[in-house]
C-alpha cells in the first residue's frame, strides 16, 4: 500500500486547487465574467478630495506607527483600532457627500447576507488559488537567488502572544484592518482611479477621432483603475517579496467590488483572507510546528 507524507498530500491538494481555481477563472471570463465591471459608480471625487484623503491616510498611518512601538501590547492594539475606526468614520462622512445616493451609492446598500457571503467565498476561492500560485513562484525565485523569505512581523508576534494580546490582535487584523483598507483602497481610491482613467481616455478619444487609436471601453478603464489601485495597495504593505501576490489579491478585491457595487464583498473577502492566515498560524502553534 502506498504511503504519502503530509507534505505530499498538501502539495497534491494545492495543485488541484490551482487547477480548479484557474479553470473556474477562465470559464468565468469566457461566460461574461467582465459583465458589469465597466459600470460607473457615480461620484464627484476631485483631485483636491484625494489629496485630503491621502493626507488623512498618512496621518492615520503615522499615528498607528507611533502607537504600535517596537513590541506592541494590548493597549497598543486597542489604540491602533481606535485610530482605524476614527479614519473610517471620517472617510465615510466625507464620501457620503461625494457619492450619488451617499453611502448607498458607495456600496453600503442593504444586501442580503447569505448571497453576499456565498458570492464572496466564490470570488475568494478563485483569487486565492491564483494568488498562492504566484506566491509559490515568487518564493521559489527568491530561494533560487538566495534572498531571505520575509514574514509579517505581526504573525511572529501572534504566535508568541498571551490570550489577551491574541484577542486584541485578531480583532485588529481580521475585523478593523479590512474595514480600514477597503474603504480607502476600493471605495475611494479605486473609484477615483477608474474615473481618472476614463477621463483620460475620453480626452484622447476627442483628439484622435479620425485615427481611431483610442476607443472608449469602460471595461478596460475599470481594469486599469483596479490594477493601479492594486499596485499602490501592494506598495503600502512594504513586503517586496509579497508584492506580486498582493497585487493579485487586491485585483480580486477590486473586481468583486466593481462587479457587485457592494463594498461589503471586498471587506468580507479581506477579513476571510486575514482570518485564514491568522487561523493557520495559530493552528501551527497548537500543533507544535
């Protein structure tokens, strides 16, 4: 009877996951996966609005860095959570005046819970398959050229934290970070980028009507905006080795939001992703790995 090691079984499962995820992705787009991606989310965000948002984000990031310190404890994480909540409230108050239909137009419309959760899980299954494939390739390249494999400092701290600190960290990582980042990157920045790309294309179209070099395509505009936002999302996270995987993950968040016009989708996707990473780390600690 053939015997397989745990690593071999995990390897086979990963390969099947990659194949299933990529197959679903290909079939998805062939059957109209881009439908609704080119739709416009009506807003009046201007350049000066984005300057204010970026300054607010930088201030919040500076405050979080100061509060966290070198070895943050429970009170430090509570402080970071308070800063993120304050930023979210200020941002939502701001965007409520810039989006048509206010927060409903932003994507906080009352959605049915079960369909939203199922839609989010479906998106996440596919996105994680592609992301893990990219991450595996990135790690292999890093190892080949002798680069050290980076790990998020918070995960290392989580493994060695006491019960109270673990609870504070889980809330910060799984609940408030997705809310903070998705309101900023998907709700505000992505919408602004898509509109900016669309305006730039329309300007080029007006100058090149006869040549026909630039044709309006709202789906392409949306994807360009999603990609630009995703690159910025990866850069902010600073782990250079993880940038390719983070870009793929962020594109999944952006696609989910743009297609469904529901900000809860990327927030839930982000929370489930962070939660799965946290859970796997805690399970490894329990297993003694």
